[in-house]
């Protein structure tokens, strides 16, 4: 299992390099204990992987979902190489160690041990590794589009994101917006002949500082949040810029309507344009994932918690591909090894003891629910 995780980290599955290398590593590992896997490949290096252990089908199937991609290492310095997969002091370090290649290694290992034991299961195990979870959920959307009609009836879906072994049944959604202000270029020695898009963006940012997305707090998820996380504008220091863009990350609640949020932003833009006819801005949605809220009283949630000896579920602020799989009509939970607070940070790591624990948890859950 440690070797598998190290290979997955070293595959360096950032958006630029794609997920194909990781899919091939997993396919080889599954093949070593006789499980066939299909790699769905597109755009040269993008890939999903799907494997199904078929049975007599007397019980509903379990679908385990992981993502193959990772965020980049960032500009902050790492003490250990981001893709070196270094083992030290009972930990394995590297980008993706906790988010979420550790869980991939654990669920593949658990499935391998069950297959090699010869245990007769009464329901299928389906393993899916997705592309693009960190950016656009392209892999999950592709799977739902192409494969949902071919799936057996599901007891439930397990998203193997790091939860530190908490059973998570609710999380906020994502709405990523890009707002672009437009101006007119001019030589910087005569700025009055142009319209400065950065100055226009300053006016918008001043309004957004005062903006609150009004909604009733959710009992489990709290408030909606908004953070302006990217900005770009201008190409030359001696040219008045005609374009400036910001990226806004909004984390939404189950009750919220994305179109209403966008409409509220458009009202702000309209007000600024009314005050200054030279102001021009456009808003577009670049990513949207709904919030997740699974019924804690569903049989699958109760059975899964019973398998683990856990009496309570949790809600989290981060977002997963889970809502796409909720469209299959089966309960979705999130459960996996590792501290989620280490995700996307320098010197990301996972405890080897957590990997071993995850194998046992996944294996025992499969055996209790499918035998």
C-alpha cells in the first residue's frame, strides 16, 4: 500500500500534467489481483478509471469515489519535495498524500484483500477515480453522463475525501464567479484619453467589501461565505489597461439559488454603471457545485455508521464531487483517512497508521454490507 501511494504521489497529477499516469498505476495494481479496470481517456492526458467487482447481485452495490487530480504545490517553500513521496517519522509526504491519494491506496488495498481472500460477496463493488475534482468536476460529470445508466442499483456512495474518519453527510456548495471590468487603452502619459479598467475594478471591489450575501444560516453548515481570491489586469506598465478580472469563491448553502446570487451581483454592476456611464463590467459563472445534504435517517447512513461504531455524523465547509453522485438517487457520504486541514498546504502528509486503519475500515464495511 505504501508503495502504491508513493507511485500515485510521484505521478504528479496536476491540471497541467493530467490524471492518466495515476489511472494507469491504479489499473496495474487492480490487475495484479485479477480485477479489470477501464480507463476513460480524453485530451491526451486526462483520465477517469472505473472498476467493478461483479457478484450475484442479491444486495445493492457500493460505489466508492475518489479523485485522481491534485492542486499544484504552490509558491510557498516545501521542506520535502512536493512529488518526492518521502516517508519519514511514520508519515508519507507529498502533494495529494492526504487529498486524496492516501484514500485511493487504502480502498484499492482493501478491495485487493477481499478479492484475494475469495470471499463471496452478495453485492457489487464499484470503484471510480475521477479527473478534475479540484478544478471543474469534469470527470464526475463525464461519469454521470456516460455511465449512470449502466450501474446496478446502489445502496450508497462513499466519497473517500479526508475526513479524519468522521462520517460526513453535509457540505456547502461552490459558486465560482469571474467579474471583468472593461475600459479603453491609451498611452499612460495621457491617461485621460483612456478608461482604466483597474480603476473601475477598484470601484467594484469597494462595493463588494460592503456586500453580504443574505440567507438564513443552515443548522449544520452555518453561513454562506465569499472570498475574492484572484485578480489580474494590465499588460504593460505604460499602457492604460482595458481589462481587469477578479475571481470570487462563494460557498453556498442548500437553500440558495445560484442565479439569484448572480442577479444580486448584476444589480451592483448596474448601480455603478448608473453612477458612472464609463463603468462597464461583465459577470460569468465558471464553476458551480450544489451543496450536499444527505438524510441521516437513511438506511445506508445508519448501516454505514453501525459498521464503524460511529453514532453521529458531521457537516464540513469544503466541497466535494458528492452532489453529482447524489443525482444517482442514492445516499452519499464522505469518509476517508487524513486530516483535511493539511490539504492544499506545503508539506502535506498522511500518517501511515491512518492508511492502515482506513484499509480495515473500508474492508470491514464492504464485508458487513455486501456479505
